[in-house]
C-alpha cells in the first residue's frame, strides 16, 4: 500500500473514465492509504476498495435500459434521477453483490465527500461499514434539483461536488504529501456559471447556503484546478484526466460511448504506469 492520497472527482456518468483508471490499478494491485471520493467518484471508489474487478463498469452500463435505474421515470416517481432503491439496495445486495468482507479488509481510510446544506460546509464521512455508510455515498452522489436531500444523523446533505469538487486540499491537510488525482473533465476545461441558479434558489429556499455555493461554484472550482496544477508542477500531485472532451453526458444511455470512455481511462493509466510508479516510489 502506498502512503498517498487518491482523490476522485465526480461528474455523473463521465465518472466511468475514473472506473477505467481504477480497473488498471486493481490489475496492478495498487492501493492507497487515503481515498477521497466525490459523487460518482465515491461510487466507483467502493468497488475499488472491495477489489471487485469490472464491478464499477457493470454497475454503470448493465442497467441502462431499466427505468428504475436512471432517468425521467425514476425522477418523476421518486424524486431521484438515479433510483435510490435500485442503486443502493438492489444492486449492492442482490443484483451485483458488494463484497462487504473484502471492503472490511482495507487497511487505509476512505471518505465520501458530502455537502451539509444547512452550513454549506463540505464534510468528509469516513467509510467504515458499507452496510451503514452507503448512505454517505448516496448523499455524496445526490445532485441538486434531481435528487432528494439525504438525512444522516440530524443533518441533511447533498452532492459533495457542491462544496468540494476535488478534495486535494483535504488530502494534503490530512498529511498526504503525494496525491493521485483522477479528474473527469478534459485538459483545459474551465467551469462556467451555473445556468439554473433561479431554480436552485427557489428549490432550496430553506437552505440558502446551497444557492450561495452554486453561485460561486465555477469560481471555486477553477481556483482548485489552478491550485492542483501548481501541486502537479511541484511534484505533489499526479493527475489523470481525459485528453479531450468526451461525448458522454452526465446522464448517458449510449453504452458505446461509455465503453469508449472507460477504455480511455484504462489505457491512460496503462500508458503512464511506469511514470506513476516512479512518482509513488520517490
């Protein structure tokens, strides 16, 4: 196990790029002492930590035609674009069982990044028992406007990407001097101003911090990218990201597009394998 941080950005179904990179890591038995997953990154992190090869890929593509998995039917009937029962109960417990015992053997620390919608702060919930902590993964993946808020304890949460899309600073603060970061946006990407601010302000009138965060999200995200690139230049971060813009949408039903992006992630990791080992072994 490498004493390093693994930081996984979200990005909806673009996260299948991350699944491809992680699949190569599984093939080469690369492990990290600290892992931080945001939204889709948190979902794919789970299968990585349980060392279930191709599971992240299967979960992403095997249920595209099931209306209870993702889409308008789920959103209109449950309030969640990605069906909660399907994603967080039926799949991990019955359809493609999660290896809870393998997860329990992981000796590092793993976190799902969530946004407390009352305080507006990012919280980093450690994943210790996936039977219970699956709720943290769900909260981390609950995108505003198309997901219900998730209650954990006495607080309500939404997508971790609202408050900390790329938790590189958190990993460094935790003492990780080396960090492998997997982004889902292509090189040169810069986030633009959120286009649904009026809807967000109305939907979360009782939680004004959500609107404030979304209003400033583009600026904060782009600043984090600048910081991350500085860390890369200083040898403190090793970044994987798509070389060009992918046609995969945040919600994608075209399996061929998902296959291509998954393969791209795997091949990027394979191509830079020696470089990565040199970085982690310094």
